[in-house]
C-alpha cells in the first residue's frame, strides 16, 4: 500500500499525513474547506521544520515529504487510494456519512478504509461502507509523528487478510508498534486512560486541589510525563467528553460519564490547547 488518503487535517489528521509522507508514501489529505486545507499544510510544514531544527530530519527529506503530499477539498481524489484513514471529528454521524461516501468512491476491491476513531464502533462504520471486510480501526496517538503505538481494531466483519495487511503496514512501512484491540468503545488505551482523566476533572470540580497541584501530584508522585488535566487540554476537552459519552453509552458505567464541569467547558468553547484555553491558558 503506497497510495494513502487521509480525511481530516486537524491535530491527528495532519500528524498521520506527516507520518505517511515521511515513510515515502504518496499521500492525499482532504479537508472541508480551502482554509482548513491550508491550515493542515501549515501544521505539517511546521512539524517537519521543527524536526529539521532538532536534527531529526534533513532539509532534503523535508522537501521530499512535502512533495509527496496533496492537500485538497475534493473527496473524489481518494478514489485511487490503497488505504484511506479517516481522521474527522469524533462525531458518529459525520463518520458514518464519510464511510458511505468514500466506500463507494474507492476503485480497488481490496482498498482498505480505516478510522482513527477513539471510541465509535468500527462495525457500524463497516456496515455503511459497502466493503465491511476491508474496514477496521487504526488508532494513532498524538503527536502521531512521535508516538510509536498504533491500535488496530478489527470488527466482527473485518477479514483476517485486512488485519494482516494493516499489521504489516504499520510495523514495516510506518515503523510503529501495533497492538490489537477488540471493537469495544475505548479500545485498550482509552478504556484505561479516560476514566483517569474524568476522575481528575471531578477532583478539580469538587475543589479537592488546584489544577496545577493535581497535575504535579501525578507528574512528581507517579512519574507521569504530563498531568491528567494538562493531558486533557492537549487531547481536546471536546474529544475527551465525546469518548466518555461513547463509552458510557456502551457500558453504562458511572466512571465513564463526563462530569458537569467538562460539559460546561465544552459548551463554552474552552477546548484546551487548540482553542487557547482549557484548564490552563495557552
């Protein structure tokens, strides 16, 4: 698989685009508007330039990576792709519409359509795609160019061949470490991580401690590289909330239910680092 499509050029989509281009793959990234496409290109270029400044990438490799990427607003450009990774907003209705549309666009019978979703059932996406055997979850972590883990999530209808091809692609082509998870909300990492993040929000909401003290407690006391509230800001409070809702809808466990403070912050547009304000200012 050397012709890759990415749907969405936000935090995750731009990172996946960069990973693929740096791995020598022809990559088409689709955004909803020309302005969003230009913003995605700026994100990728900025990340590559930082890699050059740190000695992780040569100027020649930077130029080569950019040459391999096409930013567009036309979903039709995905028709000839071997693999398309959807990294749109964490909304089930949006993803279902995209899988219906792109599933019909793909020209190759064995083309794989994957989702970078954190929590939405893969089997639902496969069911509307018209190619359920070739649909699975491929969950990267932020920042995608740095983080080595990729969760692979086959659904009940994903073929063994599709899973095997993605295991090889992630490990050999991208040079990352795949782990396999079952198709249940949260998969492996978020099933453990999100209740922890929501618990920190509840602690802050109840006035047990300040945001800085909660985060410092976990960084200095448990050796975590980042505290839970700062990590929530980095992920995006809307994304944390959406994952929590999806997991609560599936399991009905109170620990997955977003606390009222998180709901209010999302409603107010305080989404964390990407909006300039969350539990901390940016």
